[in-house]
């Protein structure tokens, strides 16, 4: 399992309530739901490297792409 860093977040009570309901609907913890939301947003913005990105970079470095 990857190591995780703890931190405190301030969030609007209305947003937290919506996230808690969403998490319950998907059988996740609130923390798990927040992580999932962040993961999806980072991927959509192209800010999170994936395994595929790493493989493509290796091919480029080897001159195969």
C-alpha cells in the first residue's frame, strides 16, 4: 500500500454533507470518497501520472515511440 500523508482540511458543512451522502451511496468512507474525487479531478486535468504515462515515457526514451 502506498504511504499516505495526513492533513487537516476545512470544508463547508454543506459540501461535506453532500460528500458523506455520496460516499454512503457508493459504499465508501468519506475519506475514500474525497480521495476518489481528487483522483478523478487530477486525471481529468492531466496532473496525475498513470502507469500508461510511465510506459509511454520509457518507449520515448528508448526511441520506440
